[in-house]
C-alpha cells in the first residue's frame, strides 16, 4: 500500500456503481493475503470483499478487506486500512485492522481484550450525547436517504460532533479506542470488517441492529449501531425511527 500510495495505478468500479471504487492495489493485496492464508491454513475457508478466496466446509473462515476505504486511498486521503479476521463457527475470535499511514495496529483475541500496537485499549466513558462524537453513514441505497437525513438532522441538534470519515473498520476501531462514542450505518457488510466488531466488543463497546438486537456477521448489508456501551447507545437507538 505504501509503495503505491503516491503512484498511478488502475482504478475500476464495482457492480456498475461509479461510487464503488476498487484499485489494482486492492487486488494485489487481496491475492497476497489469500495466498498466505492458503499456505498456512489450507483447510480454512476464506471470504474477501474483492471476491477471491475459497469456500469450504471448515468451521474456520478468514474474512478480508484488502483496503477498507478504497475511495480514500485512491484520492490519497490517509484514512484507510487492511482488515483481517478469523471466525470460528461464524463468530470473530481474532483479528486486526491496520492503517499503514499512521502505523496503528488495532487487534483483538476473544476473551483476551483489544489492543492498539500491543497496548490495551478501552472505550470512552462519555455517557451524554451532547458530549459525544458520532459518525453517521447513510449508505448508497436510495431507500436509505430519507432515513439517514432524518437521523443526521437529529444528531446535528443533539451530538457534540458529527462526521463521516470513509473507512468503516477504522471508524469502529476509533470507538474502541475512545476517540469517538458511536457510529450509525445505513448499510454495512459486517463480514468485510468482522475484525473491527471483535475489537469493539473486546474493548467494552456495544454493537446492535437499530432494534437493539444482536448484529449478524454477514456479507449482506444491514443497518447497525455501534457505541461505547453507555446510555449513549440507547439514545442513538431512540433517534432511529
């Protein structure tokens, strides 16, 4: 990623959507990671955001997003990451999210905690929305626009800061590290960034659907609310109607 960050490379669109970018660097990183996993864990299944890898009957599956935040990467905006996670029986058990620009490695092992460059990290203790930083990403589907605009207006009235950064894995890791208090997504494929879900859970945060139900680890886009686990979570759910 660092080798090609400032260079020219081929950019493509996915599924005919000009807003969905993939670069040849995504594909190179993907092929490298898939190849290494195959060498070391030949019996494991592999799922990748970029579509290559292996399906299989193993209870273990690796999930990859070679560049989470490809649009940022393609415009030389230094907010993107590699996300990799190991699932057992469909649940995240270990994983990492790495931003090579800042040299920040967020990681977790289930039952052992969450870490930033080997140092333990925890969510913030902020419990008032008026003091909270919240990220809001509506998504690309037309049916989510009115839904998202209504919530964003409420956040502008009630939250301390409201932003969009452009890398869902890093966004959730920022909640885990106490830099912000919550994120709302109108559509998110949680399988792509399963590592971030594990990191936030181990750091003491909370992740649910807008109805307050457990989030599925799935390739299918879904709405999610993630927070530092204080009463801010319930407040965010109350904004979503």
